[in-house]
């Protein structure tokens, strides 16, 4: 494990960016002095901001292939959940998500904070240029709307990682809102409620501005509606969550993947019928074993590290239905006799949701919003407003497209469960490994149960790992929503350079 250390750094917002594989200026080139008001100039500047979601850029004087916005987001979210099990100790700071051994100086949170605000600063610069230009044609408005969407998207992801859930304490410290270029560097954290209000305002404005389509690799009106549905279900504004989910579902632009094509959904994200917004990668973006999202959770023997696996907890939930096509993304590593192999006593079930675009084991175009989530958001809101039959119908809409036509709920809640239990279980299976699970547990004031063997257990010994029973007597086996480490420390860079920024407890 990497040593935890504190170092004074200036949080510069203009470090170099490669923005590779996009024929645009890097986002560092965005400034009020270099942006033109031509459509091409504005488009290139905005595309540079999109590129930062997938590029490896310089941070703290070096370019580390493990540093990428998406890689860090999925690790900070999913690796803290009960869906993925850690197969061994690793020097990668992703290990802190498994163990809850967080530090203000861990490099993955520091980079994620840095690149998030770099994107925000970039789109703020484009917004400033467009609004000063006075241009209001449909094409310019589309680009302006995409900027507001990206700002909302980044602020929301930050507050999920560094602020308590809205449902737990909306008045607790959130993150630093950066909504214009004139902000003082020394700025206090806004409350969680203030951040949500800003995200909703930006998303609503984005939705009104975006009337054109540049493809699912760019923001759209439907992407803004999807973000609004997600934010409002987190906020527990069930009526609004239903309203926005209905707009996406009712748009007629997306259809659920069927059991026939669901197994290829993620490898073909850019053309899939469910995709609302994805981050488009090309073959030139194939980072291989070093720095890809897939490298830690999948390996064909040579393609990745393959040190993390689908947890027994998730597999137990799915176990009643081997006909479920969602098993196609959980890939057992078997020996010559067909027996699932073990690593340190843990069964090796790889995860392939971020693999096989163009047949390459480490390449995908990760989906940020898709139609199935909208059905599940609506179902959750319905369950919470006692519209049980409607909630179960929405769940069944998913299930009948995943090979479970013979196992539908048909408006009946199973014995011993609530409608909300049914919805959250379905969402856990459907959206597994896509960055949702921890938030769904903690915002619903539930406890994360990680009572299965793996190196997420603090104090685990090598001799313990293969004991044929559930572990007991270890820290962090169950994580209640009140645990302060359900969120991360504000990075040390911000705390040392911004005296108004307070630290999480």
C-alpha cells in the first residue's frame, strides 16, 4: 500500500491536457483570450472539456496512467460497494475504497477533485464567451446547454463522493460550487442542498437550450432530463423524479435492450438502443492493461490485472435465475476441468461491462445514462409513494427484457419484502458496476453488508481468507449510512490552498 503523505500543492486549474484522439484544442487552451465566437471555435473548446473525462493528464508534475476521471469515479464508487470484492492487497489507492482507510492525501481523490474542477472551469469559460457574444442561434444554444449539463454533472458527482446524502443531512457541507469565472479562489463549501439546487438549475437550463442532437457521445436534452430524474430521486422529490423519468421514457428515442441484444449492449454503447449519454472511446483510446477501467476487473490471462471480482453477495442475489442474461457480464475464470478458480480463497468471477468494444478486452464507451435507469428511478419513486403496482410493473418491464419472462412480479410483492426492497434489488442487479450501488444504499439510510471474504476486511490475515464461513470480528464488515467514511476526505490540496474549505470529519 502506498504510504499516506501530506504535500503542499497549489491547485492549478490550467495543467496540461493531452485531449488525445480528438481533433480539437486541449481544454487548457480555453481562455477568454483564445475562444472565438465561431461555431468551430466553441465546439473545439467544449470537446476539450469532454476529452477530460477520458484523458490521462498531467497532475502534480507527472502523467500517471492510473489517473483518469472515469477510472477514479468507478473505483471510488463501486469499489466501496458490496458488488465487488478485492482479491489482494494492492498499492493502487483504489484499495482505500475497499478498506475505508481514507486519507486526505490519497492520490485518486486528489486527482478526481482536480480534473473535475478543471472540466468545470473549462465549461465556465465557454459559457462566459457565449453569453458575452450575445449569440442565440440553435447551434450556439446547443453548445451552451451542453456546458451547463457538464457543469451540473461534475458538481453532482463531486457532492456524491464528498458530501453526505441529501436525505441524511441536506444542510451539511457539500463541495465548492464554481459557477462563474469571477469566483474567489478562497471559497467555502456550499451545503449539500445548495449544491443540489445549483445542479437542478443548471440541468433545467441545459434542457431548455439543447434542441439539437450531436449523438449520444454528447449531452442532449434527454441527458439533462435523465440527470434531473437522478438528482430528484436522490433528493427524495418523488414527484419530480417521476416527471423527468417520464419525459425520457416518453420521448420515444430509446428502447430497452432485449434478452437477445443485452449481452452486447455495453460493447456497442455508442449505437445501443438504451444509451442516452456515454463517453465515447475509440481504438486509439485503448489504454490496455495500464489505466483502463476494465484492467482491474477483467483479464483474459494477459489483458488486465484482474484483481477484483464480482462479490459472492451480488452473485447470491442473482443466483435464483441462471437464465438472467445479466449473468453474461459476470465471467467465471475456470481451470481445465471447468472448476471456478480461486485467488487467495476468493472465487474469480471477472466483470466484463467495460470490455470488448471492437473485440478489445479493455475497451468500452462507458454509459453515463441509459433507459433502464429511468424505469428504475420511476419505480423507486412509485414504491415510495405507495404506487406499488406501478412500481412492480416498471420492474417487470426490465425483467421481461432480461430473460425473466417466467419470473415476473405481476403486481405482487413477495412475502417478507417491501416494494422498495424489490426495486433496489432489481437496480443492484441491473446497474451493477455502473457507479450506483453505494449511493442507493446510503441515501436510503440502509446498511451496506460486506460479510463475505475478501481484502476489503481491515485486519484480514492471509491464513484467514479461505475459511469456510462468514467472517466475524473484523472492522467495516457492515457499513451503516451514518459511518463518516461513506464519503471521502476533501483532498489535502484544497484544504491547504483554500483556507475557507473545511475538512470532513
